[in-house]
C-alpha cells in the first residue's frame, strides 16, 4: 500500500473505495478513546473535517499538550514522522499533524477493508 501524500489524494482514494464514512468512524473511535471531546458526523464534508481537525490539534498543542500526545499515541502516529515536521509555525504544524492523523486512520481503514 502506498500512502496518499496529501489530503486531497487521501480523500479521493477514500471516496473511490467508498471508505470515507469508515474513515470518519475510525477517527471518531480514536478521538473518543483519547478522551478528546470531538465527534464528526458521517456526512461531514472533507474540507470541514480537515479544518476542524486542524483547529482541534492547534488547541491541543497550545492548551492541552498531554491530551495532544495521548491522541497521537491512540491513533498510533509515528514519532519519527512527528519529529520530522519542520517549522515553528503552529498553523503549519497543526495542518501537517492533522494530515498524519488522517493518513494513519486511513491505513487502518484500508487494511481492514482488504482483510474482510
């Protein structure tokens, strides 16, 4: 499996395989397990998903760093990928982290769909 390299490719692939709703369900599951007070409706548009997740990541980084780390652990985002992010701009970092979260959730959903 080659991972999508950007948000648009991830959404296109999820929609093509009819797995977008499962991606949202997986994200909701991990948010709940990480005790993050956020739940997406299955009909959430991709742009809204991206923006709300980015805003949540910014808030967690700035105000609840331990919850942010817990979310990364729950989703199982690679520590190496997080450490490789460059820049001091919180907005850019939150955008990159939100994509890494969605990319990891996509991996889970894709593998599960292939093994059914």
